[in-house]
C-alpha cells in the first residue's frame, strides 16, 4: 500500500473504532503503521478534535505541535481550528497544495553554496535574535491569523500575504542551536587568540633562545581545539615561525572566513556523551564514522577507549591490541546490519539512504545548521547541555531550568515535565552539583533494562517533518 493511502485508511479505521468505543490508542505500534506524529493527526480527524486538543495530544505523546510557518502544517492548523471533517480537509488540501506547495523561499538561505563560515553563522544569529526579529512572535501571529480566518477565501488571502514567512523547519529551534554553537566556537577562538598573545610575549622575551618545540607551543595546542574549522595549515605553520608572523587581526580575519566543518562539531558533541553511552551506540558508531581504516589515529583511540579496549594514552602494544578489537567489533556490526538488510529486504535505494556510512554524523549537523532537517526537542536539549558543560557563559546565557523552559516554549516545544523519562534526566542533570554522575546513573539504569539511552533519539529520530507530510498526505 502506498504511504499516501495509509493516512486515509487509518482515519477511516479510527473513526469506526471511536464510534464503537470511546477509547484512545497508542501511536508507534504495529497496530497502526503510520509514524507516531501522523497517527495522532489521523486520530484528530477521526475524533473531530479542535486545534488545542490536537496539540495537547501531540504534547502528551512527546511530539512537536503543529507549526504555523510550515506550508504543509498551516493547512492542518486551519482544518483543526475550524473542525473540518476529513473529506472537507481533502478538498481544501488539494486546492491548497496546487496553490502553495512550492512557495517556500529558498533564496533566504544564509549559507549559500553549502559553505558555512564563522562570520555567516554569527550574522544568522544576529539577524534572528530577539532584539531584531522575534521569530516566535511571527509564528504566533501567523497561527492566530490562520485560526481567525472566517473562510477558506480568508485563509488563502492570508497565505498570499505571508509567502515569504514560511520555513521548512522550526526556525526558533534552529536559531537557538546556532546561537549556542556560535557561543561555543567563539569561546574556543578566544582561547586561541589568548594563546597567540602569550606566544608573542614569549618570543619578545626569549627570541631565538626558544627551542623549536617551545616556539608557539601554546598556540599550536589551542589550534587543536579548533577542529570544527576547515584545516588551518597556514596558522599551524605560522605558530612555528619566529619572524614574519601574522598579526592577531590577520588571524581573526582568517578564522572569521574559514568554513566550519560540521564533522568536527559532531565529533565534539558525540564524544562529550560517548564515554557514558557507548554501550547504546554500538550500532551507530560505524555508521556515523565510517570504516575504521579511514579514521584518524586520535579518533581510533577515542572510540577504542570508549569501548573499554584501552586507556586514553595507550602504549604501542596496548594500542595495537585495541585497534584489532575495534576492527573485530566493526566486522561484527557489519554482519548484524547485513542480516537486518536481508530480514527487511531493503532495496538498494533504501539501503543507500539509510546507511550512508561515514558521513551521516557530519550530515546531521550540517542539516541542523542549514535548516534542511528539523531539530527535535531531544536534539536541542542535548546540544544545549553539551555547550553548558563545555564553556563558561554570561548569566543571561547560562542554561538553567527556567531559561531552558523558556527556550522550549519559544520553539513551540513542551516545557520540562517532572517524572517523565528524558525530562526527569534533564531536570536532575541541571539541578545536580555533579551532572556527570547523573548521566552515568541514568545510562546504567537504561542499559540494565536493555533499553537505549535517551540521546540515541538525537540521530535515530531526527528527520524532516515537511518531507514526512509530503510522503503521506500528497
């Protein structure tokens, strides 16, 4: 059966079931093969829910509420706020998609050509900050205008006037992700600049008396922390010089216009959690990083250490044995994947899409930044916790319970709820004087129960709502 027929079939089936008995259902089960969020929307039509009821149901099931600035979801907001039955919705949808299916303005992409520089990232954050353009207010305005439309003609007029305001993803979630990414990178860059100044002072004081190893040592060390920028060969060479060195301003200019490498950002984020959740992520490791033979030496040691195969600074013999174990583990995981492929009889196209080995981790972060992929609630929270633990921040930037709840609300996500799985972990993590002990406790508990840790969903459940709606509703 085609995906577009599954949605209609489920609406019909749920309608009949609800006529027989007023009882709910559990999305994401074998009984209803639709993705969970779409299953809730189907339930909304079957039960003749209004918009508030549908969004409340989505929140209860931990799904994102309907987003007014999505061209596809705007129509659903109109349908539920006016309690349209499914047949009326289908007629509206056909006319609506013919007219507005391709109105998203891709020309607004702040990262043209796929290159993302530090300057472009900062410009995006500044242009979308609360002081200059409150995107959440725009979203609320658009939703209220849709709800208040008295007829389909009113709704279409609203769409005509607001074409430029539609987005493929939740812009406020993307904004916060980029804002804290920029803070993280800026802090690392400032550490590098401070090291450059110390190196200059040492050269002025000791000159040629410095050995080759001592020359620019702090500077070179700080450069290693900038692994989220494209290769900085010129700066590495400059650190070793005694004469004709670049000025600090020249170095700043170079960094501002150097492209970010999302793979480096992914590595830092991933490794922050890796020592605590490697048992859960065994299936993902080789998918996200690619064949072991192509890994840099430091990455091999990091991953081997995470699996418990060696210490962080192994000797040659220990390292050799650890890498052998790593390759054996890789072969075992490849065999498991092969069995899965045979079991589900994936065709070549699906397999290529689902298992692009080696680049998927980098692709996730590139698409989060550029707006090609929705940043779900777990992803945003996980990234904010990572930045919180990695850099000092000003009081008005620190990730506290109150600020995190405000951020979630601004993005259209539900606030943290005490006692609810992932939220319970986050609340304890933020309140604890020793957050890492909280993480270890929760990981041990999840693994002991044979379950994946919550952060597993950052990758497995990351997708684009727009693409999902196109597949099932077109």
